[in-house]
């Protein structure tokens, strides 16, 4: 391979990496926020509450996992941000929807919300979920 071809290939690889590389300081902040504000319901290991697909006696849903076994990764970044900031209220849920997911807009800054979502997203590492998520994010921008 000539030197210029090698350079082009290397730039391609680097660009692919930087677009995707999480900021370690942001992830560390997110881990702290998660432990303090989310783990009680969504689980210390992001595993969610037991039988999270079945409604509780009061008709509400338990907290789903945030790891790859849940459906958090199916949602575009903007929606995850809005749900975390405002809770499961309209327009992110049907009007009058009752949910135990609190809004954190009064307790967390926008940066902290972005950090905790980055921390959660850092657990989505399988090829399958990363590819599917790239597609979801591409579609959300259109
Ligand atoms: C008091 C319990 C509780 C706490 C604390 C809590 N959640 Fe939730 N969360 C829930 C429940 C319950 C749901 C499911 C709501 C529903 O569908 O009705 C949920 C759903 C969500 C969803 C939507 C997931 C999806 O796939 O639809 C996101 C995103 C979320 N929570 C993020 C967070 C973050 C981030 C924190 C911490 C900053 C947090 N939650 C703290 C109970 C909680």
C-alpha cells in the first residue's frame, strides 16, 4: 500500500472512532447520577425491576431495564432526554397516562441528564444493538 492510501485508510478509521467514542468524564458523571437517581428503580446493573413486562396491581408498569434486554435503546436520544427531564407525560405518553417514572427537570441539569444517558448508552455494546441504534438515530434526524 502506498503511503497516501495508508493515510486515507487511517483517517477513515479514526473518524469512525471519534464519532462514537464516549467522553470518559461524562460517563463518570453519568455513573454517579445513575447510582443516585435511577438505580433504585432501574437496578444497580441496569437490570430493571423483576417481571418488568407485567403491570403492577395498580395498573402501572415496573421500571424496565436500561441494558440491552430492555427497550430504552429503541428510542432516539431526544426522546430519552425528554422522558428523563419531564417524565412519562404527554406528548411522550398518551394524555392522562399514569406512570411511576418521575421527571428529573427539577433535580438534574441538562448536562447531568445527557451524562446519565451517555452512561446508559455505554452499556449498549453488542454489534447488533449498535447497528440497529445507528439506523434509529439516522431515521430520527430525517
Ligand atoms: C421511582 C422509580 C424510578 C426512578 C427513580 C427512575 N425511573 Fe425511569 N422509569 C420508571 C418506570 C416505572 C418506567 C416505565 C414507565 C412506563 O412505561 O410507564 C421508567 C421508564 C424510563 C424510561 C423509558 C424507557 C423506555 O424504554 O420506554 C427512561 C428513558 C427512564 N425511565 C430513564 C430514567 C433515568 C435516566 C432515571 C434516573 C435519572 C430514572 N429513569 C429513574 C421508574 C423510575
